[in-house]
């Protein structure tokens, strides 16, 4: 067994234990989907993770993601999540390889993704990204804009609205921010029955996200190690 494989296996086991403990502490008997965020790391790492039972990966830059996905030996076993800020002119590329887009933050992008998915002959799962940061620094639609954007995504024929996504704001504890996200998600779910997903929680705050009902965790460095040496 390669050193890298052993390293990934050990980190993954630790993260899975954290997730299990958080679910138990929250009294949750449902599971969560662990999305391994593989940005900056090579396709060979993704293949090792797939061998270790990872089913979902996350990427945040189109060029890197497109090249990596094309190289994957285990592509047929993986669900690819696009989690980064997305320019409208990259929608066509992303719709070609992503299964889920977590970063839908404006109407123009929704329309571009819908047209791109139509060209690919598929339906894309999308999450509306909510900006929990009052300063708006970490991306996402303002909370008051989210219901209308969700309505639009739900109406577009080649998008399937699955729920909401957010990154914890800086300079504020994550738990109350995730609680705001949860109540917004409940509002959206009242109008859209398919919108059951809540993507929240990263390496540092996954416990808080599980406590507030996250269904998808996006975990990078806790599984893959520091990105600093890979930039
Ligand atoms: C990089 C990234 C993550 C993973 O962050 P870690 O702190 O390494 O777990 C999650 N979500 C988004 C949107 C990211 O860009």
C-alpha cells in the first residue's frame, strides 16, 4: 500500500468518526453525504479516495476540474460537485462534467446553466448558494433574494433545484449562521419538495453543520491535507 493511500485512509477514517459522532450528538439517524473537496490535488488522489469508498468529490475551478475529471479512472463511480464561484461563460463547460452545482447565486447563471444542460441533454442538480456573510465577502445570493432564485431554478426545465448551500461567514461563530441557513432552507422546502439538500460544513465546522441539519458536507483539508504545498 502506498504511503499516500495509507495517509488518505487514516484521515478519512478520522473524518468519518467526527461525522458519526456529530450525527449521534444531534440525535440524527439519517446520514450525510461526505463530499471530498479535491481542489489542488491530483486525479491520482481522487482515484485512491474512490478505492477507499468515497463517492462524491468537490471542485471549485472549471479548468482544473475539467482536466482532472477527464483523467479519472473511477469516473463512473463518482458524483462530481462544482462548489466554486462560477462565471456565466464557464456554464457550458461545467454542465459537461458536473453532476451537481452548489454555487448558483444569480438568475443569469441559472439561465446559462439551464441552456448548457439542455445542450448536453441532461438535467443538472443545483443548490442556491446563500451569502451568510453580511459583508457579502464569501459569495452567494443575499438571503432575501434566495426564494425568488429558488423559484426560477425550479421552473427551468434542465435544472433540478435540490436545496441550499453556504459557507460559514468569517468573524462570526458558524453555528448561528448555519441556523439561519436552516430556517431559510425550510422556507424554500415548503414551496419545493425536491429541495431537501443542505450543503454546509467544511473541515473546521462540520460538527456545527451536522447539528443544524446539513445533508452534504464539503470537506477538503481534513481528508487531503494542507493545500498550501499544492498551490
Ligand atoms: C475549499 C472549499 C471547501 C473545503 O474546505 P476545507 O476547509 O479544506 O475543508 C468547502 N467548500 C468550498 C466552497 C470550498 O471552496
